[in-house]
């Protein structure tokens, strides 16, 4: 059974550009969450989607957005990139939004902004 | 606002030692607590999940406990091996509309052969 798949794994962008990251959850999982990991702030919650609806959103500026498709795949977009957006972006999926609610993470997309 | 603390930030032990990693959280209204492992440049691997109604979970050489009232969890690793070297992260999930994971900064473990 395939795990959570994130693409691309690595990418380099320049300030002002935009980026789209993709996440395919484990088959059958309908909940997808996104997290940003930086050395200074650690792991921080971006947003969560379930059945194409955003259920929860973290404290990030509006430049960070996401969506979920009918097949549960999710994308997140960051517009007008800043140097501080350089991070590992992790996607997690879970089967349900109830018990036990175990999250499974992908390998991440490492974004470098120059 | 939930805050999760893991101290110390780094730990080095000789192979074969039993060790305990600590995690504390400020808000006891949690849905569950998960321990993860992260190898350099990799994603997170789920190790153990403890529901808020449970006291502990075991998997192989790992045992995690939860004391919700005191806001503490421990991850016990028995007979440590060099392959256990990694960063261990503790995360708590909030309840209801706050169903996100709040992570600690992690403990970087080095097991010396």
C-alpha cells in the first residue's frame, strides 16, 4: 500500500514567484493536512482539508492557500514568495476525522527561495 | 494556546542503554498524542499514538505513556541501538475545531556504538 506521496521533492524559486506543491494521500484517506517545518519555528500547521472542504487553518498569511480535489489529492500554493518561505513542507493524511485520527506523513517538499 | 515542550534538545547515549524522552504540554484538553521519528532530510514516521483516554501504548522496544492531568508524556526506548539515532517529535492533537497537531521542537538522539 503506497504511502503519502509529495511532489516535487525539491525545488528552488526566487522571491516574488509562486509555487504549487502536490500531495497524494494514502488510498482511502480523505483528510489531508499541511505543515511547514523550519529550523527556527519547527513544525507549524498550515491547513486541513476533508472531502474538498477546508476544516481548519493555521496562522499563515493569505499568500498560503490550498485545495483538495474529489479524489482526495491536495495542492498548496504559495504566492509572492519570500525568503522566509524556505522550508520543508509536509503533507499528512488520515483515514477519518474521528478515532483514532492517526496522521501519516509524506517525505515532504523542500522549497528554497533565493 | 497549546504549547509543547521537549527537553533536552539533544541527547547522546551509548548503545544498549534504556532511555526516556520527555514531552510536556500546557493544555490537557487533547484528542490524542503522537510520537514521531524524523531522520535527516526525511518526513515523519509515526511511532505510537495514544488516545486521550489511554495511559500507554507499546510497540516493540518502544513504550509511550500519557498523563493528561499533569500534561506529560514519555517515550521509553529499551536497549537503544545506533539505528535509533534520529529526531523524536511529540505532537498533541486538539479537540473539536482545533483538531490540528501542535509539535514540540524535538529531541535529537544519538546512540553511540
